[in-house]
C-alpha cells in the first residue's frame, strides 16, 4: 500500500460534494484534497490516485495528482488546484445561455477522448472491472449474476480511452485550459460504458440529486443530453437516436452492478429497485 500523509483540515475549507467524496481547497490556494466518505477503504483511494497518475502521464488534460492523504478517518488524495476554474455544469447554472455551446463542446471532447488509444499496460479494461465486481458481489441473486456475465461476454473488446464517470460536471475550465476531473475509474473499452451513465443521469435523475450533483434541474439535464447526443452521434433523426439510446441499456445494467457493488464493497443486498432495473435492461 502506498503511504498516506496526514493532513489537518483546519488548513483547508470544503468546496464541493459528490456522491462518494468531499473536496477541500488548501488555504494556500495551490492544492485540492479529495476525501472519500467514511467507510470507503484506503485501497479505493489508492487505486484512484494511481489511475490519476497514469492518465496525467498519458497527456490527457487533468489536474496533476500530488500525494495520498488522510484526515485520520477518511482516505483520499491531493491534486493541483486550478485557480478560477468552473465546471461546465456550474457555468450553465450561472449562465443558462451556455447550455447549448457547452453541451456541443462536451460532445466534441468526449468523442475525442473515445478516439484516443489507451495505455493498456497501465489501465484496466472496463469489462474486467465490471466482471470482477459482479463475481465478488456476494449477495447478488445467482440468476442475475449468470445473465449479467453472459451479456458481458457479448460486449466487444476495444482499447480506446474511457473516462469511467462521464458527465458534464466532470470537466472544468479556467478560461484557458479545459481539463477532465474525477478520472479514478478511467479505463479502456467500448464508448457505451461512458455513454450509458451519462444518458441515465441526464434523463432519470430526481430534482434534489440533480441539484446536489450538477446544480441543474432535470429538465436542463434532458436538454443537455438531447444536444449532446445529436452532436456526439452525428445524427438528428429521432428514430435513430432512440435506437442509440436503447443500445445503452444493457451497458447501464452492467455498470449499475459495478458502481453499487463497488460503493458497498460487494457486501450489501442490492435493493429490489436495482435488481428490477438490471433484470429489465439485460
């Protein structure tokens, strides 16, 4: 295990909250610490940090990872702080007229990322990550596990870059540079692994969660997806777009098992709602 350095949170102030972690800016204005929620193991933080280092060293635009840190209870890492940065979602929330240009720009950047060959010697295959989580998910109903593994075998093997948590809140700009953030699940594989979660979060998120994570309303997120999808796929026909969306559902079902299994360390019993979604979409 890599060495964690202890930090004093009195030297920091909280600046953000995500689904699994909180972020804190150092008072010197040079670094940002991301600490996972209590209960998320040190190995998870370490893996994310090492993946961040790989992505940075590949030349993908992302803040420089500096060191692993802990406040004594939680684990995480410290990164280069980008002064005056705003996420695309923050810009849209403050300047609604930027919804269309930033959605189109995000589509361009996502497509560029998905056309970038990955360093497969240092990054994992998303299929392998998903398979491992499905196999270790102790209380997953066996019929769901079997069906998920069968579906996983049908997914093509590709070696292009995946962000791992692709959404418009995970890209920032300071007006000069545009950078990907939260790249701890960066991997390689079919672009649909990224697109499925983007599609779902943009179309099926309730108002409170949409505001907490994206600072946007569900209606704005749906408009964002519509703009993004047409630009990313290069098609405008609604029927063709619906076909593209339908193709994402099996990926979403598999990725949902991966995300929830990872968050709960493969121990908790998945909810009836989760199992229902997985059975429906596989």
